[in-house]
C-alpha cells in the first residue's frame, strides 16, 4: 500500500522508513530507524529526485505508481549514488524504460562500477547547468565530498526547493511527521542529526563550508534531504548547527568525561573529577564508559562539548583498546579545536598518558592541559589534590 506526503505544489515525498535495520552502513546503531527520502515532481515532465535503499524498494515503487497516476516517468535526477539512495535505479529503469538519468560524470562512473545497465540513458551535468521541466526550472550545484566525490545538490528556482542529497540529513524514522515544524526537533531529533553528521559527513568540514557558502547565495524555501525531515522554516537553526559542526566549533561549553576502566578504579577517578567540577560550579558535565558506549555516540558528543577528559587504564603497555578506537575515530573524522585533560591508570608501568598525548598532538588545534594525573591501581587519599588541580585547570581554560 502506498504512503506518500505532499511537500508543496507539484512535489511529493515518495520515500519510506526502515525500522528493521540495526546498523547504518553496518557500523552505526540506529535504534530509532532511518528514513530514505525520494521526491517526485509532476510538471510537463515528471521528475524523480533520487531513489532509495533496496530494503524499502517495494514501498517506493508503489508510492511512485500512485503519484504518477498513470503517467510515465520522464527524468530521474541522481544527486548521490551511494547504495542507500541509488540501489533502486535499475528497478526504475525496468518499469519506466524511457526514463532519462541526470547526474554528474562521477555518478555515472559509479553506476557502471555497481553494474547498472544505463547505456544511452545518462545526461551528465556539472556546476551551474540548468534544465527546465515545464514551469519548474532547476540548477545543478556540485557538492563534492559531501560526502562522496560525485555528490551534487539540485535547486528548483521556481519554488525555492533545495534537494540537498546527504547534507542536512539525520538518523531516525519519520513516524508520519515529514516536516521539521511537525516535530520538536531540538528535543527529539538534534542528537541523532548530530550523530549522523559527525559520523557520516564530519571528516569533510571544509567541503560542507563550501556548500554552505553556495547555499547562502540562493533563496531557499524548503530543504529536502535524503534522510530525516524536510525543512520548511527555521533554517537559521539548522544552518547554525551545520556551520559550527563543519568548522569543528563546540556547541556548548561543557565537560565530557570518557573513561576506560577494567575493575572500576579508573571509573572512580572519573567520578571524583565529575563531582569536583560540579562542586566548583561546572554543571554541564556528562560521563561515558568507553567500553559500553558505541563510538558513534562518543564522536557525536565530542563534537558537542568544548572540553574532553580521557581517563584510561594502561593495557598491555598500550592505551585501553576501546579508548584507542575512540581516539582513532576522532582523528579519522578530523576533529579539531578541543581542550583535553588526561588521567591514566597503571599498576606497574603506566603508559596511557604519554600515548594518548602523542595521538592528540597529531590532530589539529588540540589543547592538552598540563595538569594530568596518574593513578597507581586505585585512588588514594593523596590523589584528591591531583583531582582538584585537574578540575581547576579545566575551569580556568573555560574562561
């Protein structure tokens, strides 16, 4: 049975939701599911903007058939070729064999790499090219590395709709609510939007900045991403978040304490530091066990907060493996502009501080506070002064 939403005059959402998938890209947990968005324009010519993941293809095809109402499909614009959006291209071709595909040259190359039979169907476009479908005229804007090299966005100059590909997307199934003003985004969606951006697009901040600069020069009335809600107002909220994230600026002045503990002693040091910070007036403090928290959540929170405390046990003379994995993800995703405090634990040869410091120093614009701390097996009474010194150092750096 079809399930569609009207976006604006002549434009319909024909995507779907997947609540069965456990891991997005087989990495990131999506407890609240994910939407795959596709949009169908009814003009003198009919135009499909992107397809969906194979998992919801049947729903997708029923939606298209309903909206077309017996008409054929003339064009298929592919803004992003990643399989969670491009998987159903051949299914569309099979049902609408005269459809013409509009995409970048790299997207065309990727279609061949994925084995799609598209000979004679592709028209390649580049930055600034335009096309008219009747009363609707669109311009194509390149968006390389947001977050694949073939990506583009399409702007409808007639109604101000920006088909933004993976930009401005979010994890989370839509649950019947398509538009941002049908939900409490800041309460229910921002954490998943941040986790989506930081883990999927986060490495490519300069490329996102380039796209934001292009977006600032056009009159946007709606933003139609490939995941998550359609935005039809409050663009300043969304663009401010993307601007901060892509410049690697923290959203909040606060302290994120991430600890790696084997028997609870390193956790005890982390608890003592959190308590001391709150006693001294810093209440925006969060704590995470690196062994129990999926790294995608840790990355998202690290993008959020200005200060990070890494408290790690030494393990086989190295950094505790889950902590090492987290730090390497930070590095891979190009995280910058954070202030770190370090706590290490070791019963005979503490090494975690030195090794964590080396890795952080390889990243851009990271500040590591001098007041670190070494715990020998378990905290003692005289370790309280070290906790106090770390807390004071963090507070001073926040001024």
